[in-house]
């Protein structure tokens, strides 16, 4: 196969040391330890899978430095970070199997004022490119996606099926948007007047930096005015809601079912784990880590791991939880003390 790797090529790509194996061993795929075949590359990234490693049929396995055992006949490459090294392998095979073919499907609808080079972009069936939109070279627009008026998409972007990008939004280079995501929907803005909720016009945009990925069915609201901003390199999981005028810094990780309310600001390298809730108009410092289901209701500094509702440093939350777990025994002790006092009181009355 044209995209096969030899063991020596693999070791060079992942900056690994060949512990054993033939340099010209041909590897044509990748798989988990328990299902890999002799033509596959696999990896040992967690000690709990060591038993699978000892039984694997993989042609080659990338392991941490210091691992010296392994199944007979399997090539072994020692690397600093097996999981990261395996990602390099996955990327190679994925890109080899995915061939970008420029062209516009005749079932797509493209406004004559849209700016794109038909020989350098790929537009699938059912896609709609509206007036004034700009699509960069090497970008791909998936089936039934809608690119709104005056949207700008940079080079080598990938917009999957059924994505909506509303008017005026700006995407950088190499942005990936998974199926069903909506970029630039109206922010949730209302004012209560005369017994009614009056809609406030949302006239801003969403601006997304280079190398950002947006997960399936996630939504990013346009700003009331100005911009909702997603910084370079940030990765957003599936089913995430980001409100209007939110600013997210560079290289953040926003995990599934997280909700970020309007006008909040996240610094660089912030991690928000699953189901984190962030209230509006709060600031979260760079390199803060919000553990699963943390609720942020006030500004918090960076370089700290947080947990709980409301968010507090993890060590403080663990102390609080430990005290809560002691409550049943404390209640039992109080009840015994009360019973003892009542018995003592009755005995004094009898005497």
C-alpha cells in the first residue's frame, strides 16, 4: 500500500528507539492492542492494558521507556509518550486514506458573488454558499451545510455535514467543524418590559482562530455587538454551548456538555471538563483546570485546579467533601450524647 510505513520510518517519525524488530517491517494500519494484526501499529499508553500488551498480535507496539517485555515476534519501539506517538501514526494513515478532490457538486447552490476557486475547494451536494462568502483554498464544505452571507473561511478548513455558519462570521485556517454545529446563532438576549420578554438584536459575529476544532452539535452564539472569540488552537467537544460575547483564549480544552454564559472570559490553556457551568461576566485565569461539573460563579485565578459548586480549589473541595462524609457518624454521636443526657436527667429526677 502506498501509505505503508517501515519500522525504521515509524521510529524516526515518533523519535523512538527500536528495542527489537526488523527495520524493513511493513506496517499498513493501526489498531488497539486487543484487536491489532501483524500489519498494525499499536501502543501501550496505560499500565492497566499491560496484560493486553503481553497477548497482542500487533506487528509493532510503541511503549514507554523502561518497558522491556512483550509478546514474541512483536517489534517494540520505546518512546517518551506512546499516546502522542500513536496520534502521529493515526494522522499519517488518516491523511493517506483521505484524498482531497477539488470540485463543486452540481447539487450545491453557490451565490455568484461568493469568492472561491472551484479548482481548489470542495463543495458537496446540498451545500449553500450565500452572497459575499469567501472560502479559502483547500477547504471543504460538507453536504447540506449553509455558509451565510459574508462569512469568511480560511484555507484548509473542513466544515462537515449539516453545519450552519451564519452571516459575517470569520474562521481562520485549518478550522474543523463537526456535523450539526451552529456558528453565529443569536445570543440569548432579552429584556423584560411591560410584562413581556423583548428580544434584543444580536448584531455581532463569531471569530474563530486558526487550528480550532468545534465538536458535533455544539453551538457558539454571535455577539450582541462586537465579537464572540474562540482563540487559536482551542478544541471544543460535542454538545457545548458558548454564549454571546464570550472570549476564549488560545489552546483551551472545552469538554462535552459544558455551558459558558455570555460575556465570560477564559484565559489561555484553560481546561473545562464535562458538564462544567460558567456563569455570565466572569473571568477565568490562564491554565485553570475546572474538573467535571464545576460551577463557576465568580472570577477565579489561573494556575489552579478547581472543583465544586461554587468553584473552589480542589484541595478545599476535597476537605469539604471529607467533612460531609463524616456527617452520618457525627449525627449518630450527637444522638447518643442526647440519649445519654436524657438518661442522666431522668436519673437525677428519680433521686
